[in-house]
C-alpha cells in the first residue's frame, strides 16, 4: 500500500506542537494587530485562524482531465472514496477535500465554511457558484490521520477552453496554493498539451514553486524513446512558464496500484515512485517548518504593505485635488515601490505584485489610510528578528531526531526486508459472529489452493523450511505490482515477524497477490480467516478448563 502506518514518536510531536502553538501566539500578538490596522485582508489573503495552524498538512492534486488525479489519490490511500469517479472524459467539476473522520460522510461546501475546526472558512467570498462544487469527504483512513488531500477539477484543454466554470478558478487555486504543504501537478505521458486554462493555473502557482512537484504519469505506457521526447518537451514548456533559477523536479511514474506494463524504464519508475512517496512522507514531521516559513513570508509582506499604505497616506493632499492625486499615485506605484525599498531597506522580493496592487487600490479612499505607527512596526521587527529566532533551536532538535520517526509511507520495497526497517505490526483479530460455527472459523480460506502455492514455494529452494526476503522479493516483482503494494503484502504475510516466510505464510502472500491482481483492495489488517492455522492462538489458551 502506498501510504501506511504512521507511528508517532511522542517527543517529536511534542516539539512540533510546541512550535506550532508558539507560532499561533506570535501571530495573534505581533502580526494580527498590524494586519487589522492597515486592512491587510482587503488587499491580500484573509487573517489566519486557529484551524490554519492546527490542521494537518494538506496535499493539493491538480492537472488536466484524464491525467490520473483521482487514480493517484486512490493509489495513496488504497481505497475508493465517496463521490470518486474515474474515466477518460471529464468526470467531475468539484473540489473535494479528503479528511479523516470516524465514519464516511460528505459535507457540502456551505457547511464547511461554517465549521471553525476546518481551514476553509475564508472560501465563502467565492460564492455559491464555487461552494456548490466544493465538498469534504471524511473517512476513517490511516493515511488521512496525518495528511489531508485536496482533489481538484480537471483543467480544461484547448478544445474546451470556451466553457465557463461560473467562479474564478485561478483565484481558488491560488487560495489553496497558499495554504497547502505540497502541490502535485500531473501530466499524461500520452498527450502533453498546454491549454490557456493550464497557463492561467500556472499563474496561480507563481510564488509557491517550492511546494510544487510535477509528475509525468502513465510513463509505463510509452517506450523509452517517446518518454525522453515527452520529458524534454515538458521541461521546455515548464521553463517558459516558471522563470526560476531552479529547475522544477519532474517525477516519472505510473501512480496506480495495478500491475504496470513491463518496459525498459521499469526500474526508473520504481525509483521515482519511492522518491515522491518519501517527499510526501516527510510532510507531517516538517509541518512546523512549513508553518514558520509561511508566517515569516506573511510578516514580510505585511511590513511592505504597511509602508505602502502609509506612503500613500502621506502623499495625499488635505483638501483639494484628491481624486487626481489618487490616480497619479496609483499610476506611479512602481516608482513608489522603489522609493520605499531605498528609504526603509525593504527587499524588493517582499513587495506584492504591482499590477494586482494597483487594481486593489482603484476603489479605495486614500484619505482613510493610516500612517506608520512606530509601536506596531517595532513589534513586527521584534517578531522577525527575535521571536522567530527563538524557535529555531526547537526545530533543530526536531531535525536531529527525525531518523527516530518512521515515515508514513511504505519505504523502498527492499527495505521491508532489512532488519533496521522491519517492524512487525500486530494484526487485530476480527470478532466472530454469534451465529458462525467453530468449523467456519477454523477453516483457512487459502487451504484449497495451497498445493498449487506449495509448488512455487519449493521451486524457490527454501532453507530450513523458510524463504528469505530476497528470494520472495525476486518472485514478487515478477507480478509487476508497485513496490508499495508488495511491501504491504509482505507485512500482512509475515505473521510471526521473523523476516522470512514459511510455506503457510508464502501461500498467504500468493493468495493476497492474486486477489490484488483480480482487482480487490488489500485488507488494512489481516482478518482472522486469513491467519495461517499454525499462527493462530491455541484453543487451550483461548478456552479455560
């Protein structure tokens, strides 16, 4: 399974919560009063609330139609979710937030904006046209205990660019891009097409390139020569849109839990898959760092905004020609930015987009603007110079202990068999129904096919009645199932946790693989009827004399 078993280390989580709580206090004490004083939310993003600090890391999945977004999410959580549909044509025009909950339910968008515990309260300005296409699906999934996933509508291709969504799609994407921890942008290796809406979507992601991970999906469906051509074309196109000195990382893969097609670059796909899953795996334990980084970026923007507002206030006349002066100041805003940079030593990168700021200023009354308030600016400087620096030691302590916190995702398939990675998870026994007979419980469903499985087992030359992890891995990889799926099969099959499989455990592994190849989901924990007879508790220990 792709995402699995997030084991908590209390000390590290204590550090994460401590940093997050302190960031929240600093925001309310230092930054929020300045935002309110200079009406920051009228020009930029709304004020933070508790949910923005307390919510789990979020992953935004986006791409054009039929690039495999929903299938990618199913690959991560290894199950279907309410309202999901997969098909070659546009199947949804809905934003779906997948979050953890004790039971499966769908919460509509308007209700979500009223919930103070959810980080979606500030989506209501986009109106009913958007909220009717926004929903939250809650489900008891192990992965969603640690991250939340946002599924997005397919970006329109050139053939459908004239269609209207009824809401500002680019603005919604930018709202999410500001708040999520990771953005997964999917492309199809078969049909690489850059439409107008895709280009506009890129504009929404500008400034958040550090969160962006590009995936060239369905790479096992093309040969190596085609893959090289498509990869080169994609890198060239991305370079024209994202004008950054760093080259965006493009992951090559086939992200679904079904058998892949054998190709020359099969091993590359496996390595790329593990790299991407490792990146997502680190999100929960790096959540505090991301929140600190976002708070510092916001504080720098607030400082630049305060200087802009106070400068415009200072240049406005007291009585006459206010309207003409206001228009002149808006027109001269690029030059004003330069003056503020020189006078107050505010870095150019801290300023907002000049064109968008000019648009926001058109309907404002400059006479109501506030001048610089020394006490507020001193408090902001203290936040950036002293308060944030005091949190760095906590983050460094957390960094030093990262290795003691196993990842949420399955590690490399080979790592499953290494002693330093291998840890047995106890499997819960499913309760028996009152009307089920003792014979039904004792029957092992794998028994009827065991002779066939035994032939494979003994053909692999077991030693002392058991097969090593290396031999089992070599055989399992012939199924062409993703490594993450095979790693989960191994964990379920190695019931006694010795890092090897006997004939019963191997038969169980083959049974699980055959079920997966037939399209069934793997169980999260081993059901009682699949536990090999020799690994079940003895009847003497269960039934008192």
